[in-house]
C-alpha cells in the first residue's frame, strides 16, 4: 500500500513539474498567481489563441496547480493554495540547500565548480525516473532558474522607476530602433511578441509618465506613431546602468572568453528550442 501511495505522489510531483515546463503554461500560471482570471482575460494578455489557453488551463488543472470557480456562465481560474504550499515547501528546501552550498563555497571549504543541490536532486530523480538523464535535466533546471532570477533582478531595477519589465523592454526597443525613429503599435506588438491590447496598455502607461510620445500618422489616420522622449531615454539609461553595475553585474563581470563560450553554447540551443516551440504551436501539429 505504501509503495502504491509513494508511486502516486511521485507521479503527481512530476505532473506538477512537467506542467510548468511549457513557457506558455508557466506564463499563465504566473498571471494567476497575481489574481483569479477568466479564460478570455488571460487570452487578451497572451500571444496564443483562447482555445490554446483553455488547453493549457486543462493541463494545469489536471496537475492540481489551479482551482476553478464557476460564476454564472463564466469560470474563474486561480492558483490552488494547496499546490502553492507544496511548491513553497519543495523550492524552499532547494533554496536552503543552495544557500548552504553558497556558504560552503564562500567559506573556502568548497570549490566554485563543486557539486551543488541541483546535482544532488538530479541524482535522486534518476533513481525515480531512470529514463531522464540527470545531467540534461540539471541543465534545464539551471537555465530556468537563471532565466527566472534574471527576470526578478530586472523587475527590481525597473521598479525603482515605477516600471515593469514589459514597459522597460518597450522603451529599450524604441531606443534600439534609433534616435527619431517612430514605430506603430503593430510593429511594437510584433517585436515584443505580445498582443496589441496588452502592448497598447503598457504604452499608455509609459505615455502618461512622459516616457514616450505618440502622434497621429498623417498617412494613416487609424495609426499612431510612437517615439521615445528625452525623459524616456534618460530613465532607460539609468536603469541599464543600474543593471550593469548591480543587478546583472555577475554576467558583465564574466571573462570575455567565458562569455564567448557561453554564447556559442546558448546560440544553437535557443534556436533549436524556438523551432520546437514553433512546431508545437503550428496549426498542423
């Protein structure tokens, strides 16, 4: 009986982890951590269709990461508090192990390239799921943790100027396109890979702050031309300087040869992962 129960728990743990591997499902889950939402509201902020959102919600429900409350003809999805307790406990243990490992290295008792808590966790995983190579899964786990940590660090630097990372990205895009360049909402939505309503909402906030300027396109009365203001460029420069000197300093301080090796490894990996995502989102798949 205990063996059967252990197997069931292991399957549930894997379902929870596996359901969050997909970036779209992860994005949906992060949104629902902020507040309960209906399918149509979630879809309005995503770059995928409403049926695709519904399918992702179904998988998250099966993993017991979400709860659903019916209100009339609508269904309100929210993060499942029980699942959040489980995630908090699990990642809290991992966090404590990582901190302990960092303290060991910092005290000089361990080498910088010594095995860490993720290596230990992967050894345990290999015993439960021998078909999954622990080294490969460890790479995936580290990439996800690095991506999430970088995002959190970017959120901190943007928050100092009452911005979020999406608004910061839009300012950086306008700056990258060159001084005096004017973009349309359609162009910025495509570059940012975000729906037009969501892009318009973030641009509206930036305009209220005086960070961007919007004017009617004389050649197309239905469109506005959007550009970065001097204030917006100054705020962007301050945030980028902060990231270089503080939040993202660990990356900037890597040696040039080390950064080049990392770039050569990540470039084809990113390309292959995008191809896989494109195949999954293709209408023919």
